[in-house]
């Protein structure tokens, strides 16, 4: 059952953000409505709308960026649903329980977590995605009278959230057709994780993928793994520049501010398909 916790405004953005609870899970949503066609599902919900709960008080500015696109294209704003992860912002262990690709991490590949070892058996990535698609999204679509199809639905995430986004494309390819993966955290499983992720993606022809990373901080380690991902994507039949878009952001780091800036481009890539 969905219960309203609160609602609040974002400066210079029309409409309210609704904060609701499904059991122990907090979910926030903004936009949508009878005239809306698009649905964007975002991981790391604490950092999407509200600077008071965001890491370093910096949000991804998804509502602001979408509002600008809607104005530019003279289109209604899509519905953005932001899923809070377990634990507090900065609690990488609790966050990892939700956002880790469970089947891949439990397959026996060696893992190299940045913040020390964690209990692989405690990962709940499958449950997390199942609840998104079977409980949270249907309830919020109904509450907002928003109509969304797989063709107009996207999922966005960064770092471990990017891994979860690509994993969701394996688990629920019939639910959404656009994956926006920023700073995909390949180093945690290195090439074996890249291989598992790409090999288990749906066959090309229906889905589109956006991938990007910077060159500073954690992102400085991503280039060789991302290049390997491109090789495997092409082997699978995906066409770079058509099915897959990649952007390198020199000087960008592994931060909410960087992803807010980059999301202007990834959201535009998706938005053009739904208007």
C-alpha cells in the first residue's frame, strides 16, 4: 500500500514532489498526468529531487533538466519516479544490497569493492527490481493517471545504479526500452562483470543504451572496461552511435554534480524519442 509522507516544491519547477512510503521503502515522484507519455525511473532517489537529502546537498536536477526539455519541445513533462535505496546517503553497504546485480555478483566472479568487503549473500538486487516494476511503478502510474509504454519508459542510474539499470534491462526488457547508465562501476567486477552484463542484455533492435563516464576520481579507472563493453556490444550486434550512445566527459568526476550536468544530454537523447 502506498502512503503519502509529505510533498514539497523544487525552486523554479512547476508541480509538487510527492514523497510516499511502501512499507520500509521511500519513493518520490514528480510530473506525469493524463497528458504525459513518458516515464523515467531513477535510482538513488535521495539524490534526485531534494537537496536536503542528497549527497553533499547536490541533486541530479532531473526535474529541472526535464522541465527545460519539455519547454523546448513544447511537450508535457514525463513522470519521474525516484527510488530511495536502503540506508542513509553514503552508506555504500546498504545501497549495494539494492543496486548490485544479484545474479552476476553471486555467480562466483571475484569482486573488488572500493569500501571494503561486503556480504554477497545479503544482496537483494532481484527483490529491489521486482518491487519497482510490480509494486511501485503500477501504483504511482495509477495515482497520477499517467500512461506509459515500454517505448516511452527509461531507467537512469550512476555508478552501482548504472549496473542496476543494465541488469534491469536483462531482467525486465519488456518493461522499458531505454537505459541511461552514467559512470557504470565496472571495476567492482572488472572484465568478468562486463562480460556477464553485456552477454545478458536483450538482442539488439528494440532497446537503446546511453553510457558515459568522466576522467577523474573513480571514473579515471573506467576507460578500459568501457572499451571492452563496446567490443562485446558490437559482437552482440549493437551498433555504436545507433543502439548505443557513449559520451566521455573529460575532467568530470564521480559526483552528483557531474551526473546532473551529464543528464542534460542523456535525458535529451531519450526525450527526443517520446515527444
